[in-house]
C-alpha cells in the first residue's frame, strides 16, 4: 500500500473542512497545543519555584496547595511537570530535526541516483536499525558521559534511517511522473528537481512521520532519563521524576502517577494528531509503523 | 527462493561486520586505559606497559580488531576488568534471565495482539473495534517502565500477589522464578501488543477487501474459516515485519525493565559495567544484542518465504 500523494482536487478550504470534521486531528491538536502552551508558560510562571527545596514540605499528598503533591525534596510536582515539558519537547524536536535534516536529503539522493548509491544507503540504514536507540545512547554515554545533549544525539541518529526510508519511498513514487519528465526536459538538474518538485510532494508524508517520531522521541527521552542517561538533575525531566519515584512507590505514589500521565497524554495527543493529518490528507491511508 | 535467501544472508553478514567495526571503533576512541584500570592508580608506567603488551593493546589497529572478532566468534569475549572473570561467564548467567523475559513478553504480546487485530478487523467501524483501537492508541502512548511501576503498585504493593522485584534464580524452582518474571513480562508486552494489534488490524482489513476473499466467501466457506485461514495468512507479512522490529525494541525495553524490577539480567549488567567503566563488558553486551537484532531480522526475512509462496517462486 502506498500513500496517494497528489490531491489535485483538494483546495485549502476543502482540507480545512475535513480537518474540522476529523475527531483524531482535533483532539490531538488540542492536546498538543496544550502541552506546548504549558511548556511555554513554565518559562514565565510556575505555581512554585522548582529550584527551591522545601524540606518541610517533602512528599506531601496532593492538596489544594499542591495539586499533584510534592516530591522528596518538597518540590511541587505540577511545577516540575510544567518545566519538564520543555525538556521533553526540546529533546524530541531537535531529534526529529536531526533525523529529517540528514535523513531526507539522503533518502532523496538515493531515490534520484538509484543504483549503487541507493544500495549503499539502504545497507547503512540496516546498520543503524541494528542499534536500538537505547544501545546507541549507552555507547554515546560511555564516550561522552550522560546528559540531555547526548540523549538528543542518540535519538536523532535513530531517526535518520527512518526519515531516509520515508523520503526515498516517497521520492521513488514521484520520479516516474510526467511533470518530473517535463522538468528534466526543461534542463533542471537532479538536485533542483529534488528540491523544487520532489520535496513539496513528499512533505505531507514527512509531516506525518515527523509527528510519529516526535511522539517516539518523547518516549525515548523519558526512558533514557529514567535510567540516568538523559537529562541530569537538577533539571526537571519526566523520566528522571519517575526514577526518583520508584523507591517511594509505597509512601508517595503520586510522585510516579502524575509525571507518567503527562507522558501518556503528550504521546497520545501527538499520535492522534499524526493519525488525523494522515487521514485528512489521504483518506485511503492507514498508518503503518 | 535460494537467491532471495542468499541475498538476505549476505546482507545480514555485511551488516554484522559493519556493526562490529562501529562497536570496535567506539571502544577504540574511548578515554581510559584498560591496563591502567586493571592495575590501579599506584602501578608504575613500566608495569602498565608490560600489561599493555600482554593484553595486545600495543598491536596495530587492524590486528587488534581481527583478534577481537576471532575472540567473539569463539565465544571468548575477554575478561571483565572489575569482576576478573571471563565476560562470557557473566553473560551466560545474565542471559538466563533476559532471554526468557524477552521471549515471554514476545509470546504474550503476540497472543494478545493477533486475536485483538482479528476481532477489530472483522468488526471494522463498530463499537467493539472503536473500543479496542482506542485501547491500543492508549497502549502505544504508555511508556513501559511507567506501566511497570503502576503494575508494581497494584499487584505487589496493594494486592501482594507477586514480588515487587528481584529474582530468586532458576534454582529456586521454575514456578517461583517465573512468578517474578510475570509483571516485567506484562509491562514489556502490553505496549508492544498495542502496536502489533494495530498493524494486524490494518493488514487484515486490506486483505479482507481483496477479490479472493470474496471468492472464498462466495464458494460457501464460513466467515471464520476465511478470516483465520485465508485472510490472516496473507496479512502475516506486515505483522512479521513489525514482530522483527519489535524484538529490537523488546531487547532495549528489557534493559530498562530489568532496572525497574531489579532483575539480574543483561540490562542490569550493562549499567553496572558503564558506571564501573568495565568497557569490555559494555562492548560485548552491545555486540551481542546487535547480533541478536540482526539475526532476528534475518529470520523474519526467511519466514516471509515460508508465509508467502510467491517469494518461493521468485528467481
């Protein structure tokens, strides 16, 4: 099954009307905007200062003063989740950027050139796919030590072959078309055709994949931070909060429940958004991973 | 078919060689001298030099690589710097926890996902399908280690049905040992089952729209037989592909989940090794897991040929 890419009959108004009628898209969009808003608001205001430790208030259950309770240092969980959203979004966003920035040109190049270049690229893809993101993170950490930047690199590297594959598959479907032939007849080179004609036509594919990878990136970042390979304290991160919660499951379960729900809601929202976009732009498409 | 299998085999071998070069290169550029690490800070430069020679660390790069690969092939991974035992012994001990865990999780996720996928596909658009896929959508979004924490809270802290963590060892009896693997396996399996269930559903729906399914129905075959025998078999290729990819995620997931449940598996070992800078252990486990991923994907490629007779005829 290939995605239909050309939608000549679609107008902007038509797409908008479809978007407003698509439940996945709307719910996903609202959740995603909400999370982004929370992250942005945290720069200006949080209920409590996450850098200040108030030992007198440690591990308090949820109350009117602390909606989601406090952690073992007396920090407000809600405030930490708000600040943690920044970290999750930043890591996942940059990782998607790395994946797209390197993967898409590689994929487009492979599709345009074919032959040996294509074969070599696919073999490189196989190689990267053999290293689950966590394993590359472990190796990168072994070299450079743990940290948010290294988590970004590890997740980003894993994204490269994903985008290379999507871009290649999309581009291969466009190259045999007449308008490409026309562009070649007009004397345009491979690079120019790729940028001017191929890229706009595979943009929706990339957008859908980008949303999926964004969601996976947030999950991966949380996992890396949880095992200590991601964001380092005192920087609040959702995964790290869950690590701190682990030994306190009996006395302070709220320390685990709320950061986890933040992850679930964010990832759910992004996945719904991705599904929605795919549906709107191509009703025949069903998502594959 | 032989040509197809041969091509996949060569690709897998090539990937394995490239991967081993990557792992070797990474360990090569790492700071820290293994000889210095083994001898401690008080050793003189001469002593370190002697040990470096003994360990073959002064040999040319290519020779060291070949030596390392030859070691891997004969299951001689070298000696752990911190435990002072052959790495293979450590790995053998730990794999007895990790492998059963991964396999139980894989089996569990398949057993849940396939029936759910079939159920949903056969009721496409109806309430049961919407509910199942809603649950799957949620399942995809749940991080397995958080799910694990919630399971511990519910079943170990509240209901006290299973231990909250730790592993008694297979010597304590199969049932006792299995009991401490139940929660970790469920935590690993459910998010994977959600992904697999979605793939199974969409693959089945596509197949169910094919002409030959209508023909099978038209000649009077009962719906169930068509669904389970004809449709499912044809939907297996995407399902198998995902299953292969999931094994890689499952291995990575095992590493994290073992840390949640304090299971003495490969995952725990690799983290201990990182903190102690026992690089030869890190190197060996990474190489082992990468080899496992490549091997599983090769098996998936081979299984295509079994599932899809069209591939058998090709070339």
